[in-house]
C-alpha cells in the first residue's frame, strides 16, 4: 500500500532532524526466531532426554498431551497430527485406528519438568500437564517484534529486538524522554489502514515505541498516537506518558500508561488506548486551506515515584524548541 509524501520532522530534547518517509509496499521479513544475550540455567534442571523424546510427537516435534495415540506397533503421535497423516502411522505406515497410549499418558502425569524457557532464565519446574499454562504467560518467553508495518516473524529478548528494529526495519532511534514530531501528508482525505511511523525512545534505561498512524474507525478516518513499553506489563505500570496536539488556540491532551509490547499493536489500536484525532479536527489543527495534514505531536515520558526522593528520576520536559 502506498502512502504519499509522509514527512516527519522530529526533535528530541531540543535536537531537531528531518526525516522523509516514502512508503511503497510492506515486505514480510524473515528473521531467526531466537533471542541473544541470554543466561543459560544449569543443565541439571533440563528434562531427561530419553523421557522427553518419548513424549515428543514425531511429526510436529511438540510435546504430546492426552489423548496420545499409537499404532499397533506402539509408535505414538499427538492428536493434532493424527488427522494430518490421514490415520496412517508416520513411522511404519500402519493404520492408526483409535488406540490410546495410556501408559505414556500416565508417565507424563508423573513428571516434573522445567519451563521450556529455562535457557532464557526461567527457574520454574512444573508438573507435565501444568507446563503449557505457565509457558503461555511466562515472563521469560521471547517478545514478538513490535513493528506494525509488516507481519514480521522475529522474536527475541529486548536487546535483540532493539537491534533488529534499527538494522532491519530502519526505525528511528532517539535518546530522551521528551519528543516533538511534525507529521505531514499531502492528501489526508485518502486514508486507509496503514501504519505511518514507529519511533523508539531510550530513557530511564528502558525502551519505548511511539506509534503514529491513520486508519478507518467505522466510516470515519482518524489519526492515532500511542506509546508501548518494550518489556512486561508489570514494568510498564511504573511509567506514564502524555501526548499533546494543537494549534489555533486549541489543543488535545492524552495522558496514560504505556502498554506492554506483549499486547499486539492491533490490540492496543483497536482498544483506542491513545490519542485519537478525528480528521476534521486534524485538518483544523493543520490550518491553511485544510488540503494538507500538518500535525505537531509533542509529549514526554516519566517514571512514577514510589517512595523515592522527589527529584529522583524526574525528566524535565522540553516540548518546544
């Protein structure tokens, strides 16, 4: 999808630079689905290889959960893959039928195994049948790439994703807790679902993603800006941010808590958790003949104080330069 002449003039903590974005098409990126710079937990908690292999489906290689099926020769596979192999054993090609491997299900029930993310630092050990529930919400599980302009498959820890956004998606990186962006679009009446811009900020030792985009809300086009925290939700709650847009003696102000990148970009956008500007208001703020979008969005990020010295961690805003 093509966006014509979208221009962002940004200044961060008083430093202004001009960035011209020409978006033509979004390409799907393929990257290794692994994290860098991880701490490996001692192998003593790793699952016993022989038992683990017994519980591994030979087709999808995932761990098997009841019902575990077997052929007449004793070869096993998971219930999901049973339909995929057209009821034929993938090992000996015998008909599978509806034979359950109750013995292996009992063995699995007696096991205590580490979280699958033990090599990323998770120290927890769970009964076999409780592992999946924990792993779905494990704080050590990798993060998905927060870039919204393509269906990127990259996953990893935060340092890996920061480098990935910079090197592979060419995202603008800034240091500081205040920002001042100017967004320009030559034909604001042609608004389609499209991400306009992602900027990453580094402040308080953390990384934040600032999104600005245009999309249809019902039948009306709107513009939206919001912030996401590159970390877990429990940490995101320690920070707040504000966004402001205005002109001609009028302004809109949004203040809230950044959402974790655990929540997808679309989930945050569709929940309207950010600064939303209706097109008519955006054109009013743009001034002139209302034929060109010219929005200046300013904002800041701050850390909520919890029993600290009043001056600790305070970020003095520099919204206008």
